């Protein structure tokens, strides 16, 4: 089977569908000889910051000389991004091999009374096979949705991490912060330490309670543990004063203040695993972290961020209020997100222009509806485009000297824009 043939088959599997649940997935894992067992998993759940915290931990562990595996979702452009070894995307041939093995057991589902696994469950099965073959020293596994019923909960972690929690996927996880936190805390295992972010928003109580029930040590990180030191273009210096770990100086390659606490969570987590790790190694790993789509500068003065729920947008708005120069906004969002709350918050920022577009996925919200919502709260000029590449080109061409552009609302949008830029550059190179 070729890589292209694999993609063709995987692309025909619906992203969302009926699942047989964890019991069916356990049987699939058994048919694959339990690749999830004996992997040194660091399990990460949360609403926002999962990817960044995972990437910070991976970078530090790799800097310390360990072989790493990293399983995340979704991907921006290539499916290989979901499966990384030493942060390198999984090779095409290895991914094809994993799909062939998973496809083989899916073909046996009727004789075992199993339902077809969902797209994410298939990704999980493939990831476990890849990591079993590659044998990383540490395997960082990010949940897809929730925690208690997520496919990844079938791993056997050595450490659990729960990042920032806010309202998202409320139809599935609950419509309050404590309810969602209870679902996320479902990753906590008997006697396995858990690092979590205490945001004073109601999430802590269920996390601490469940950890206590499972006799799991709790390590708390809070926003008050980090102190901003200096902001240089696209980078922040800060210090960490946490009861479990302290570092007088750290440097993150990001202009987003929210990344300070994500880095802090990663440092506390790694220190728990490797208490003798030198501060210089920790500092170097944090400084070298790269995670696409989080306040990433994709062209001069143009940034993308995958913020796609009210909690993440609130952090973005807090950051934008500190910016001195002028900014325009390019926005696209999924219809099943609480984009009205997101728009309300974004409308408080004095944008020069607002560009509304639609992402390609069928989940994309209609441009007219989103634009009307903006008009209810903002007097900023609004421009509507049916495709992200048209909106992007128009927004970039309209930037004044000293002005910058922020593109956000969905990771799907980030992926589309990055692909558009690559194709533009390829076209220019051919001329």
C-alpha cells in the first residue's frame, strides 16, 4: 500500500460517528497484542494548552537526551504530525505499516462483535503501534476529547497532566467548569501523580477529589507561580517560583504570555519525573520548544493562533490589550463552537479591520452569521470572504506600515493558511 492509498482510505472514515466505546476499543487493542502496554506514557488532558504543555515537556526530555514519542491532534496539514518521534513527524512507510495492521483487525470486527472504530480511535491504535515499534523513553499522549471516556485513557501512564479547563464541547462534557473538570480528571490513575493548573474557576475541587480517591499525589501550578521579566520581540523571559520547582530565569520563544504557565506546568511535570535534571537542561529545552499554530509568525507581521473556545479567546484578548501597535483580525470558526461569546470578547479589541471567512470543513460557521454577530458588538470595518486564502491575501495586502495581522478561531484555519503560504511560495519559486 502506498502512502496516498492510505490517506484515501483514512479520509473516507467519518471524523465523528457512533463508537463502540472503551470496551470495544479494549478488544481491538487485544487483537493488536496490546501495544498500549509497557509504554512510559505521560498523559495530558485539558481544554486549552494541551499541545503546548506536551511540546514543552517533549523538548525538555529530548534536550536531556531521551528518545521521545508525541501523540497529538488534530493535524494542521499532514496526518504524520499526530505521531512524532524525537519531534520528527512519523515516516510515511511506518504510518502505512501501522494502518495496515489496524485495518487487518478492523476486518475481523464482525466475528468479534465489534463496531467500526472512529477516526480518532484509529489514530490512537496506529499511534500505539508506532510507539511500540519505536520504543521511546517517554511517550507523551494528548487526549482527543474529555478524558474519562477518551481512547487514550486506556494507556498506562507514569504521570498525568491536566491543563487549563474552560467551557468547550459542552454537549458532551457538561455545561459547567466543574462538570468538565470531572471528565478531564478521568485520566487520573490509581497511585499515579497528577500535575494540574489551579485557575480558581471551580475546576480544582473535582480534580483534587478524584486524585485523593485514587491515592494520587497532586502537584499544583498556578498563574501566581510565574513572574514576567522581559518581553523581547516574539519571546518572553520569566521566572518560576513553585513549591515543587523553582527557576530564576526561563526563556520561551513566544510573545504569548499564556505560554509562561504552560511552560511552568511542563517544568514541574518533568522535574517530578527527573528530579536530578540540571536547571540548564530544563532551561534549554523550554527555550527550544516549537509548537505550530500558537501565536506563530507565519509571515512578517502575520500571526496565527488556534484559539477556538471562549477560554482561549479570553487569553488572546488579555494579550492583545497589552499590545502597543495596530492589529487587524482574520477570523473563522466552527459552527458548533460558542462563537458568539468569542465574538463578544474579540469585539472589545480596537482592531483596524476585521476579515471574516469560512473554513473548508462542513463544520465551518457561515460568514454572514459570524459577520452579523460582530456587527452587533463592533463598529470596526468588516470584510467578508468565502475562502480563507482570499481573506488572507486581502488582509495582508491592506496592512499599513507597522500594522500586524492575527488569524484565529480554529486550528483548521491555521492549517489552511499555512498550506496557502507554502503553495504561494512554491508558485513564486517556479516563476
